[in-house]
């Protein structure tokens, strides 16, 4: 988990946990002053005593006070007031002899024994002030622990089931970026973006491109990050995290003073992450810009069946076609191997492969999988990058081509959903055979 996300989670929990002490402190201070008690002392007792013990003691020992108020202006009054001292509103009937407050149903004044037949009955009695603040605190005492419990449960669920995703990163100088970026259009757009940032070193800058997953359940997000004075890193910290607040991609750098580098980043995960950049342990503001193209040097493999030969920007470096002969019992032997590097032939093969009709789960081919005989046919190895030192690597895909009931089928390993069968054009099988 990145430093900023940890800090955000801690601050969130601390904010909730401090809500009750803050509310209790404010309430006790105001209430103690109203009652003529030592407000600072009782506030400290109520806030610092554990488990609300101080608050409970205060509620038990606090002094009484008049909680009556004038019905007209709301000023505090007592039961002995005949009129409101603020607005003069008549609060209680008064004895015509001694002016002492009396009750409406009294016939004789208990103070001076004067008859009360002439007492004025048109008084509006004081109303009792409701202690709404105490009700709110009691509600908070019940609600806040529930929120903390729910937050903890949610964090555990995310930790157990919400994989934060994977990330790949490459630091490149400007010249290296130009060499590895296959699209001239993208190179031009990135350089125009960098020109706008010249002289601005107060924050980090990033371009972001989001690509919904087609060959995988997870989506991909491509970043190109520029951090002034943060290039030529000897030890880059990169990490991903997931929480109830979302996914975060953390990039931790040291301040080197070199501003001639870019960071090409590929994030693979269910959700698009926020980007969190720290320089010398301090978080720097990142100005993010979403774009409609892939600014990174990580390749996005196009659908070649929908791309004309003139618009192709890059191709696999090699396609190796292995011709197989069935030896019975579901096994095969190799009878020929051809490596294709000619660009136009590569395009023809990729266009034919991507043009195969994807079969959904309703297709009968999946119902007969247990009886399929895929021995014989061809094995097609697509190498987007040639790495001779590896037999298998992440930039290689192996496809199987076979015939069944007069139709040509291809199992596309690039598709990870499981529904990875393609029904190929009848000319595809002869096209592969013609390579030998």
C-alpha cells in the first residue's frame, strides 16, 4: 500500500474516532458554563477519561439550572419571573396586591392573602428548552463505533478479495522514448505536451490512457509520467494498493536533479487507479491528463483485420508456424517449421487470425470439446518481441489450428476469458500450408 493511501486511511479512521471526544468536549464546556461550573476542568475530565467515564460522571453531578425560556424572544427565564426581562412579554399572572407570581387557578394570594379574582389570565407561560445537543451526542456514540466496524470489515474484504492489480514500469530518456515509441503521431503529441511543461517544476505530470480488457478480464491503464528533477533513478519504488476508496498506483522517487527522463507505466487491474507520486518521501501534486492514445512504450496489439496495410504502425517481429502430423491417440509430431519475418506476410497472417469469428459459449464447439482431436494441424507462435534466450515469454502467444468436421478452427491463447475458439476462413488452412 502506498504511503499516501496509508496516511489517508489512518486520517479517515482518526477523524471518525475523534468525533465523539470533540462533541463531548464542546457540549460539556458550554453546559458547564451555563450551570456556573468550572467549564475547563470538567471538559478535560469528560474528554480525557477513558470509555466516556468522565462524561457519565459529569451528567450525574452537574448542577441544576433553569432551562426555561421566553416563548417570544427565547431569553432564559425562571419560574419566578412574571415578565421577560428582555422583551417584557407577560409570562405568569401576578397578584394585584403584592405583584407576586400566582397560578391561574388560585383564588387567594398565598403571600399577601389578597383575593385573586382580578388577576390577569392572559399570560404566556415559559417553555422548557430542549437539550438537542445531548441527543446528538448520544446518537453519535451509537453510530461512530458502527462506522468504524463497517470500515474495518470493508477493508478486510478488499484486502482478501480485491487484488490491487499488477504494474510494469520502464524509465526512458527522451531519446530512448523516441526510439521505442513506434507511432510517429504519438511521438509528436508527447513532445508537444513536454514543450508546454518546460520550466514548470512544481509538480509531477502524467498522460493516461484507459483500455477496457478484451483479451483478459482485467482492464489496462497506460501512463507516461514526467517528474522534473526525478530522472536517472537508481532505485524506483513502485507499488499498487486497493481499498474502499479505490485503487492507487504509487511511484516513489528520489530527487536527482535530472529532468530528461520519462516513466512508462502499464497498470493491469479491474479499476483505473489514482497516481500517487512522492519525491524524497514527500508527496508531490500530479497533474493528470487523459488522452485518446497510448502514450507509453508498452504495445497495444491492434485488431489487424480492421487495420489496413497502409495504417499498420507495428507488427510482431516474427511468427513461427509449426506443421504437425497426427500420430494417433491425440498426439502429434513436427514435420516442418517456418519462421516468418516478412512484414507483408506477417500482416496477412495477423489479419487472417484476428478476422476469425469469435465463438461465444453457445457455440456447439464448446459442447464437443471433450471429443475434439486437435492433433495434427498447425501451431502458430506469435512473437511480438523476439527473445531468443527464452523458450516462452510474456511477448509470445501460441495458437493451435486444426480441422474438425470440414471446418478450420483456431484456439486463441491471447483470449483469457475461456471462450477462445475462432472459426477461421476456409482459406486460412491453405495459407499456412503454402508457407512450406
